[in-house]
């Protein structure tokens, strides 16, 4: 399963990380988040060049608020710490890959 | 950098199986279980996690034999483990098209193609959109189809729910606990929701019912929902509700777009099939919420799955 990171880790693991990082803002009680989880795990397993992390919005509301998250799951793609793409809702693998490739 | 979009499946000749089940909700998981258990080589296609709508249901109160201590998610995971134990192989790919005119049928995903002697369509349904301008772009910016997922972001704010069935009323009851005020917007002058919900609704003093009203436009400020414009269908009067979020619960839409005219659908898009799941094509079956029927529940979905797999096995026997 993709690693859940805290607000404290966000700076080093996402904002200061070189290359592509996909962040899944999720909640433990959110059904669609559970539906998305194995799809993200597959994407992570098959694409070593992309780091995939999860942010629990209840544990890290500050990070969620910073990115204007008002729906879970929200996926945000960072390249060299900059937001380049984002989407909401559970989606199949080809959509996630398209989001990463855009 | 190009990401790995080509799985192994693209490189090889499509493999042929006895049964392809499309969709791993309760109907598809049960169909796959029955299929594999009767000796059919079975592939189960799922675009997300197995479980379907059932996995997103917190408390399943009406599945016989299970008390409310079992969540829909847990039940779905058990169904999947059980099917897997009988040899069902799950393919986590979305079926984007089928060709039912060739034998064996051809099933395509963005990552490859597969052939199957029999097909069971069990793709279920997803929440319908209202069709308002900018509804899509505002998803995640105040437009939501899941009150229990997103309600918390609007704690202490005013919100609106559009709809009049069980889901809409359950959403209102849930949201009334966390939001300041909840409007329920319904196009008729009475609710379709089950009676027990009416009583719970009446006890809430921060809920306002907007009868005979349709949502016509989302009011947008700074790229987010700031309100919704209503029109009263009887008086033609307009009104704007200043709300931070609009929760849309106007029913479900069957996931049948990928069939693209290959199977006969009713006017709402449900697959026309009998109780055994038989469609007009002798080797193609439909099971669960995607099929024309009166009651769409977990218990009817699993029953459909068992029927359809039995009909598929019968078809293969008869062909031998
Ligand atoms: C909020 C909510 C609460 C509910 N509460 C209850 C309840 O208390 N009791 C009850 O009995 N029922 C309840 N239901 C209804 C019940 O969940 C459904 O009737 C049941 O899940 C239908 O099962 P299904 O297998 O037919 O379809 P679904 O559960 O919709 O599963 C279909 C599956 O197919 C997949 N799929 C779709 N298209 C494709 C494709 N092209 N390729 C690959 N995969 C695809 C989907 O991702 C999904 O996993 C509830 C539903 C909701 C939404």
C-alpha cells in the first residue's frame, strides 16, 4: 500500500522532491477512496519513476486546506514540487496514467 | 517520460476463457464465483477495487444474515476472497469496448484484449449528473455526489441537496448534523423516499424543504460554488440559495455506454434481460443493477449473478 505521509513529511517528500509525485488526499471513512486505493497501488508498482503518497485529510487538515481539497479522493500531481494537474473522484488506471502524462 | 501504459496483454494473442464477467460488484463477484465453481475458466474485470456500490456502503442493514456490525466494504471483500478461492482471476482494467459479433467475443481494455465464450455484464450503476452548466468543472469545488464523503468540508456552512429519493433524504439527515442549514430541493411536492425517512426529516429544525423546485444554475465565485439558482415549476418564480455546496442525489445511471449498441437497452440505458439474465444474444447475460428490474439491492444483485452464471454454464453445456 502507498505510504501515508504526515504534514511534517509533506515538505521533504513532495515539495522538495525532484520529479513526479502523485498525492492522494483521502479519508479512512470514504468509500470511493477505498475503491481507488488498489488502482493507485498498481500505478505505483508499475511506474517506479513516480512516487505515490497518501495524505489523510483528518490527520493533516492543514495540507488538505492548502490545496483547497473539498472532496475526497482528490489527486494532485506535483513535478519538482509544483502542482501540474489535479482531479477528484475514483477513476480507472488509464485516467490516472493520463493525469500523470499530461 | 512515457509511463507504462502497455501491460503484458497487448503483446500476446488474446487468451480465450469460458466466462468473462464485467464488473466486480456483488452481482459480478457472485457470477464469477458460481462460474468458477462450476468449472468455467473465469475472468472478472473491474476498473476500480472490487466491491462496487456495496463497498461504499457504511452500514448494510438489510442483507439477510448480516447484522449492521458488518460494513458493505467488509462483505464485499469477503465475496471477492471467496470468488478468488475458487480460481476467479481478477483483471483490474476497465472494459472500454466489446465486440459481441465475433466468436468468441472480444473484450477490450486500454491495456489489452481478451476473448470469452460467454459474457456477463454486471457493470452496475453510478450516480447521475444533473446536467447543469459547469457541473463537471465544479466537482470537488462545491459540487458533490457523496454527502458522507464531502459533507465534513462544509461543517457549519449552508448547503443544498437536490433530489427526493432515499439517497437524497439520507444525505439531508446526515448533513443536518454537521452543517448550519440544509435545503432539500425537490421538483415535486412530495418525496419518493421511504416512510421511515419522513419522520426523521420532520424532527430536524435546520432543514428547509424547497418543493416544486428545480436547480437551474450554479452560482460561482472564485471558481467555487457560492449558491444555486432555483426555479419553482408551478409559479415560475426564481430564488437563489446562498450555499457553499450542492449535493446531487438524483438517482443512478447504468454503466452501459461501453456496450455501444451491441445489446438492447431500455430508454434509461438498462440492459434488457430476463430473470436468468438472458439477453437477445444467446451467450451474453446481464446481472445486478445494470439489468432492467424493480428492486436494486445487494440481495437482488447476488441472486442475479448466480442466475446468470448458471445460464452461461448451461449455454456452454448445450453447445458441447
Ligand atoms: C450509498 C448507497 C447505499 C446503499 N445501501 C444499500 C443497502 O443498505 N442495502 C442494499 O441491499 N443495497 C444498497 N445499495 C445498493 C447496492 O449497493 C447495489 O444494488 C449493488 O451494489 C448492485 O450490485 P452490482 O454488482 O449490480 O453493481 P455495482 O455495485 O454498481 O458494481 C458494478 C461494478 O462494475 C464496475 N464497472 C462498471 N463499468 C465497468 C467497466 N466498463 N469495466 C470494468 N468494471 C466496470 C464498477 O466499478 C463496479 O465495481 C446502496 C447503494 C449506494 C450507492
